[in-house]
């Protein structure tokens, strides 16, 4: 095994939104950052490609130009269900922009990685991290082992060892690094699945993000159950729309549904003029797990910090993960910069231990509400009542949009904001 001469202040594993954002902020703090990515850019990820104002705020704070080519701006959410079609504009808040965005992950992740590189981050692509390096006496993570791989992900060289006093695991749902430290997924947290493809369509420049609330699956009684989830149609602006669906595991039908077939059957019901046909499909139907509600904890242990999907940072209410990954990245980078400024090891460790507590303070109560929500809609009877009786009441849907998208002002907000903020404060941390 080769020991890499170029050690770093921090190693970040995974160059998705969580990893690239963490690396960017760390570099801006003056730290030497090594960012390791197993694939090579541009590379795709299964996602809806939609960004709510909460995610847009993070991009703005990073100085990413969201007015340039490739970004599709949207006004809000179009909801279809219960025989109704409802348009809900993004709320006007002081805390968040009043618009959302769509950009394919093929472009988005590449752009963020380049943004990190421009800030001084050393990005190594086609570098597959295989395991953490542990100090023999303390058991702390002091680096990682990695192997260069080819475009197919196969080994293409000798294993290399990279060293740093802190490592950030942004290596996704399976998180090889977290698992190696015995930090496993929690069974008492919801898990979702996202299934999507692309279609060439005249709807590619739609300025509303569209959600369909009625996804049906056959049950063992010969009838149909309304599934806890939604279908989406997000115009990507490049001649295609991202078309997919997300389902939560709180339904009894979760493990019995062929999700790719469900997507095909749902798409077949859309109007012919949208041209969601097999000959217009671009790429395969692909799926991915959605780890929700902090389903892997603790988020810090022995020199390793978890961000993004590695720490289960997907919103149970709506399946969003990018914004929470980027927010955790900002928080983690501040904690790391503060910790590395301390000369005393004990003081440094106390700073690092504050990271999980800060995450829970920021999102713990809200994620707990989300867990309750997905348990309730796992009952098809309640899901049907919510769809049929909630949609006809626009005031209730506006409240629901703020709740599901986690978009409120914490000061000087309206009545909806005050109710949601109070609920979040009172809920126990996830």
C-alpha cells in the first residue's frame, strides 16, 4: 500500500451536494481540503432535480449564479388530486427566495464540484474509498484507504492511503465509512424510494413544479389502496422533463409494489399531448433509496462527521435531501474550522461533539413531525381523506405547503409560520 504524500487538513469523501458544499466552505476557511469522488464528472444521480427555495438559499449563500443558462426557475407547486388542480406559489418570506429551481443532477453536481475546486479544494475523481484508517491506540479516524478506479468502477491501480485529522463522510445512503465505525441505519426511521426517468416533451419549460397525489396499488382484497407518496413532473428546460414518483415505507404495500411498473402505469394515464411515450423516453427508469429523519446516528464519532444521505438527512415530509445536505455541510464546516483552530485535543473534541447537537436543534423537532406525518399517511384511509378533503381548501393547502417544504419565517411570520414553528419547537428532537 502506498501512503500518499499530500496529506490534508480535512478529507471529504463523496462529491455530491453534501460533500462539495462541505469542501467549499472548508476551503473558504483557509483549510487544505481533499475531496474524493468514486465517479467522474459529469455523472448522473437518481433525483427529482427540483430545488425548493430552501435549497436556492444555500446556492445563493455560496455565490452560485442561478440566473445563468441551465437553470429553470419556477413559481411554486401545482398539485393534482381529488379531481382538482391547485396552484400554490412559493410563499413570500424574508428568510428564503420566492422561487424554486430545476437542474439535472448531471449538471448540478458537476457545477458544485467545480465551485469547490475554484475555492481551492483538491478534487480526485475516480477514487473509490474502501475503508477508514484508524489510529491503533485511540481508534480515531485519521484518514482513508482508497483505490483508483476506471470509468466502470473497477480497480485500476494500487490502494492508496490518505491522512487527515478529520474526515467527512458524504458517501451516500450506504456510507461505507459510517458502517465501518459501527454507525448503522436505524429501523425506527422512515425510508423512501424514488423512481424516475426523463421524457422528451413540450412540457420541458413548465414554470411550476407539478405533484400528483394519487398513486394507487392493488391490495390483497381485490381493491386498490392509495399509496403514501406522490408523482412528479419537473421540466428540465433542455427539451425533457424529469418524471418520477416517491413512496414511503409506512404503507403495507411498500415491499409488494413494482415501482417501475407503477411509474409506467401512472405515466400512461397522462394526456397524449404531453408525449410521455416509450419512444420519447430518455434513459432507463432508475431508482434510489431515500434515507429519512436522521436514520443514521450519531453524526459525529471518533474523527468522522456525517453529512447528507450518509446521515439520513432527507425530509420525511417531501423527500427533499439536497437542501438539508447543504445546510448540514455549512454547519459541519463551521464546526470543523472551529475545532481545528484549537491546540488542545480535549477542547477540539468538545467542539466536534457539538455537531450532532446542533443538527438536532436545527432539524430534530421538524423531522420528528415528519415521522409522525408519514406514519399517518401510511394508512390509505387517511391518505384518501387528506386528498379528497384537503385540496378543496386552499388556505389549508397553503399551510401544508409551508409545513411540507419547511418554509417559514422565524420572526415576524404569519399565523401559519407561528403555528409550524411552535409545533417544531415542542416536538422532541429526532
